């Protein structure tokens, strides 16, 4: 029956208990990969990507292959019948006949809600416009949990494009469920966190401040979450060019950071982290991509009921 399968559109669609279960599962997958290598035998994942992606699409595919399953899909609307005018609703109704689970990325906010209404198999939002990116947040949470051994009592700096950066919105939504986290929002005025996210911080009674200065914020942070200025969401090229290099993290700027501060970035990186920072033991952004694959493996298993 349409719309009856479980859909993950927003990170809040998973309870804190379910997140805990997924972290435990991801840890077990890391320790004992052979235990899981055939779990998804004869199961198929569709990756329907209407927008470019490297990590999300390929880590979903890599995750399914590591579980012994198979994958199919498209990487770009132009190679699908969307280019002939087919709706998301119809595409999802068709794909539900072909596969056991679907991951979809779409440039339009809200497209996953339409998909969830039409799917008959588990459905995962792999990013919708400037809205949500729940599986990136799963990667972020596992990285924080493994590097800091906790998800509470942390001072988290979010830096860059806080307006269009969907990963920032999803991460704030997730971290607000854990106690005593403090937020430092580092951006220029034009890329401030949207009011609806600010309202969530107020409603949760969270401690937060807004600043333009990365240098001033750095010494206070346990986590620094850098983001790219999202070129594809700007209405005018001039504004993008003016803002794109506003923050560049360098080894020099890190001199005032805590020795155990973790640097995260959802990637892709453009200029906002100098490659010289990659050698710093605090740089966790490539490790974050491994956490992303393990969390996607855990989520696929959980949604297919193959986690036990
Ligand atoms: N982090 C992330 O979503 O990367 P991709 O756009 O490459 O999938």
C-alpha cells in the first residue's frame, strides 16, 4: 500500500534510541565486517540522484555492496525520464516495483515528502535543496561520538554558509536533542542561519551566539564544522564571488584552537579548508566519510529489518 513504508526525510524521523541503535550497529560493522557481508543478499537499493553527488550516492552504493546487495539508479535528472517531464511521484511508484529500498537526492525542498507518500518500500532522503540531509547528519554524529566520546556538553562552531547549508540545519536539529551543547554560529550577515533554525535554538533554550569572526570563535570550540558556500543555491554570481572565500581555515588559525578540537566538513571542500590542514590530527573530515558509509550500512539494515 502506498505511503506505508518507513521514510527518513529528516534526522528527527529517527528517535534518540534508534540513533543509539544505529551507532552500536555501525561500531559492530566496523569491528566485524564479515558478519554483515551477505546480510542484504538478493536485496536491491535504488539511488535516484537528481542533483550532483560524490559521497552520498557512492557511499550508499558502497554500503549496499558491502552488505552483499545490489544497486541501480541514475546520477543526474538528464539521464532519467524526469527530463521528459515525469514527476517524482510517478518515478517513486515505478521504482517501488523494482527495488527493496530507495535513496533519493532532489534539488527541490519537499520532494522527499512527495516520494514518501508514493513509496511502498523504505525511502531515505539523500538531500533536498537547502532543507535536510539526514544521512550526512548520521555521519556527523558518529564522527563526533567516536572522536569526543559524547554528544552532549560540547561547544560546536558552525562556520560558513549557514543559510543554504542543509547539513548545518540537520546537525543543529540533531544536537539539540542532547543536553548542554552550546552553539557558535560563524557567518557573514548574508549567510546567517535562517530564522526558523534560530527559533529552534531559542525554543530549546540552547546557549548560542552569532559572530562573523572565525578567529575569535576558534579557541572556544570542541567541534569546528566548516561548510562550503553553496554556489548552486545563489541567485546571483556576484554575491557568490564576493562571499566564497570569506573563511579559509589554515594551520595558522588553528594555533589558538584546543588540542583536541575536531574539524568536520561534510565535503566537498572548495577553498574553505587549506589542504595543509589535512595533516593536522584534528582534521576528521575524511574519517567522517568512512563514518558515513558505516552509518548508511546500519540504516539500510535497520530499515530492511535485517539488523538483528
Ligand atoms: N556531503 C555530501 O552530501 O557530499 P556529496 O554532495 O558529494 O554527496
